[in-house]
C-alpha cells in the first residue's frame, strides 16, 4: 500500500502535473473546414485544463490516416495554427496537453480518402465495424494491403506530425497504438496476415509500432513521447491469439526506447474490464516510466489501484464529456453530470462547451 493521492502533483518527465488525473483522448468530430480545430475546441480544452494532463482527441497525421468526418489533422500549416490556439488556452490555465497521433488504417471510408481511394491496412481484410461519415454510421470500406515500400512513408508521416505537434505548442505526443487502428492492426493477428518482415511473428507484428515510436523519439525526444495500447480490446474488430506475448514484447521494447509513458486501455475500450484474461501487472512491471491506466475508472477504483501501486496516473474518458471540472468534482465528492448521447459526435457548442462547472451549475 502507498500513501499517494490522486490530487497531488506528479512528475512526468520534465513536466510537473498538478494531479494524477488525465483526460483521455475523445473524438468529437467538430473540426472546421480543412480539418482545423477552431476557437470552440480551444474553449472546450480550456474548460478541462484542471486535469493533470490532457490528451487531445485523436488527430490524423495525413489525409490517408483519417477515418471519420470532421476529425482534426496535424499535417497542414493551418492545422498547426489552429492547434496553437488550443495549447495556448490550456497553458494559460496551467494545464498540460499531449496530442494523440492517429492513423486509422482500414477503419475508414472511400469518401474520406484522396480521390476516393481504398483505405490502407496490413492485409486486405475488411474490419467488422462502422465509421461516422456523411452524418451517419456506415460500414467501413474494403481496404487494400500496404506495400512494403509504403511503410517508411507512414513512419515519416508520424515523425513529421510529431514535429508539427511540438510546433503547435503541445507538451508532447501520444502515439495511437490502440483500438484497432493502423498500428494495432499490425500488432493483432486477426488483421495482419502479412508474410514479410511486418507479419507473422510477435517481433514482426510489433515492428511498425516500434519503428514509429523510435522515429518520434528521435524527432522530439523520449520525454515528450507516450503511446496508447489496448492489448485485449476488440475495438474496431481486432483480436489476437497471443496478446500477452505480443504486448509484453512491445512494452519491453518501448521501455528500452525510454518513452515517458504507456497508456493502457485495460479490457474492452468503453466496455468490460474483464473481456479476456490478461496480466496488466506484467506491463506495469516491465515498464520503468509512467503507467497511465484507463477504462471504466471512477474515484473508488482509481483510489484503490493507486494505493496498490498498479498505476501512476488514471485517465478518464466519458466522465470528462459532461464534467469539465471533473478533478474538482472528484476531490469534493460531488455528483457527476450525465452525458447526452445525442450530442457526442459532431455539431457545435451544444453538448460540447455548454456543460457547466459545478459552481456555475449551482448558481
Ligand atoms: C466519444 C468518445 C470518443 C473517443 N475517442 C477516442 C480517441 O480519439 N482516441 C482514443 O484513443 N480513444 C478514444 N475513446 C476511448 C476513450 O479514450 C476511453 O478509452 C474509453 O472511453 C474508456 O474510458 P472511460 O471508461 O473513462 O470512458 C473515445 C471514447 C468515447 C466515448
């Protein structure tokens, strides 16, 4: 048992976070034309800046990496300029913010791709999932398998996007290695049937994720590089026959790279924490820097897991949608507001920046 509390400062690399509560990445589909985050996004993140660390909504590193309508990018100058408003707003409130770097791989739709091209994937296997596009939920499109000589370009897009994020004022980046998107598609054998150096063995299936991590570290430094993984999540139709071996190996390699955190979705993303047998403690023991735990946490679970030293930081997703002042509410033991499901994806201020803080909602 430890005497740590959720509401004390925490040192993440060279940053001092004001508490151990992290805002998990949350896609909200409200970017403007050109996939640029605007003033409204700056206001939304500013309202939530009392989290010790904010992780931005997933942000595509290229047009090819986009899978949903109106999600922001980090590959054009106008996007960098848009994000600068967000980071300035968060920093002005004393907050810290990382950008989540995203390539969706096969979880996309031809209407989002350049010239209606097929989305790309490790193998030409369509995902059993839907995407939000054309103002509705539709089946994802049939993907094509990436050629071996295309992979360095993808690594390079991640590298450049990380540099762009730093140019936009972010404190660091989180590589999206979770939830059945491109890097997770390579890692999980249900989606990866390749017979080259990027498929087959545990080492081969980890290769793209680790090359991306190494490239980002080389570009912006290990202290500013984190990664998100979801070893047993069936999100977006992926599964593994050997999740423990796969992710033990990945985490050992990430540990060698010295990245600042691993952010682990424990269980099915947004669902059961016990979806499949998996020893998350094994990842915790292997990784020497910060372990961020996510999925279904509330105050009691986070408090007890911290006391048992199972994690350093705790990421909350859905609770941050309707509770901009989640940290203050948890600390005060105040009730949490409920999310309106109709206004989660797309739209404007309603259901985005109009959830009041508790002091405001009392008056
Ligand atoms: C509306 C919504 C959007 C999400 N967007 C992202 C995202 O952009 N990137 C990501 O890694 N996870 C995303 N997730 C998953 C959350 O970050 C989180 O893992 C999940 O909600 C479980 O945590 P919770 O129980 O605290 O909500 C999203 C979840 C929701 C509900």
